[in-house]
């Protein structure tokens, strides 16, 4: 390679030599991968400069990072089958896909661990509790706000062929949450009560029913939008569950930590309107929270 560079115009030798020094370790990796890594141009038509640039591209690409993960494609209203859906369906899907995936992250990363620990059953009861209810009025429960209401709104906007399946998934999820609440009712940390031996198994069975309902809902959305695997389904429990899910628990924990800090700073009134603020993007700007688009496409 040095001889090749030395034969060039002397006025360019110094510049090319500097490039060679930078590329040297990269080219070594490329050549180690075999001559098949490069495809020479026919009849020697490839110039020395083209050859060097080609080598740099190969050495700086997949040979350096075998099997490197590719970032997910960012989708918008022009992607997949979204242009063919009713405008209201496209708008509603794009509005709620981010918070729905965050809700699924909560279901696998947090709620699953709550179900396995009777000390956390009080926290499960809080998920279905209506806040500040007076005369039938009050803030919706977290389950209603983060899961059921988005499911309902997305379903109402979709064509009938998908709306019926979405509605069925929604009802299945609500039934599963009702069973989960029943299985964990009255059990709280430091509360001296006798725990039914079947409570944990019943709670886990209810969580599993909810998982299946969420997955059914997400699969219908992926089919309706033509965006395969965009909404990530929750794998069944097992040693490889988190790996199969493919979403970062570290980023989830960071998101929830900053979310709580921002809610606490804003007080109860801000906390009650959190769902809509997350959708609008206001909280990302004011609290330093990672943009939901970046969090979604991981």
C-alpha cells in the first residue's frame, strides 16, 4: 500500500500518507477477513483513490462490528399502510403508539415483578384505584389511563375489520386486570393477614392473560398499519424473556425515574394530567426526559 501511495503525484503524497496511517489498522482487519471483502473493478478501472476509499468503507463497516444491531426504522404517516387508513385512525395510532409501548414496558419490567412479590400487592391495588373520586368524578386509574383508554380510542378510529378485534383484546385485558385485582385484594406490605396460598399463582395467571391480550392488540395494530413488529409484543416469562423483548430496561428505569421527579416537582395537579402531557411532548422539553420517539424506536 505504501508503494502504491508513493507512486502518486508528489503534491498529494503527504495527504494520502496521513490517510494511510489512519486507515492502517482498519485495513488490517479488512484484509484479515479475506480477499472476498473487496470486489475489484473489471479491467483495472478502479483508481487508487477509489480503491483506498472502498477499503475504508469496508474496514469501517460491518467487519469492525460483526453482527452489529441496526437501528429501527423511524416511521411516520407515510409508512406502511398508514396512508390507506382513515385519517382519524392514522392520527390516533401515531398519537398513542409511544405511550402504549411505554405501558407495555411497565407491564413486563415492573408489574411482572409486583405479581411475584406479595409485599407489592398493595401497589397493584393502586393501579386500578380511581383518584379523588367525589360524586362519581375523579381522575382515572393508571390502568384506565395508560392501557384501556388508548385501546378504546385507537379501536374506535380503526376500520371495522380491525376495530372488532381491538375491542375484543381490550375486553380481555380488562377481565385479566379484574382477576389480578381480585387475587391481590387486601394484601399489603406489613399488614398482618393470612395470605391465601393460591394468591400468587392466581395473580400470575391473571398477569399472563393480560399479556396475551396486550399482544393480541399489538399484533392487530401491526397488521392494520402494515408495520411489522413496530409494536413490540411481550414474550412469555422465562430466562430469555428480556432478551426476546429487545427493549432496554435501563432506559425504561431512567425514563420512569425522571418522570417521577418531574411529577413530584409539579405537584398533584401536574401528576393528574401526566398522561396528556407525555403525549404532547411538553414534559420531554421541560424535564429533560428522553424524547418518546427516540425511546420508542430502540
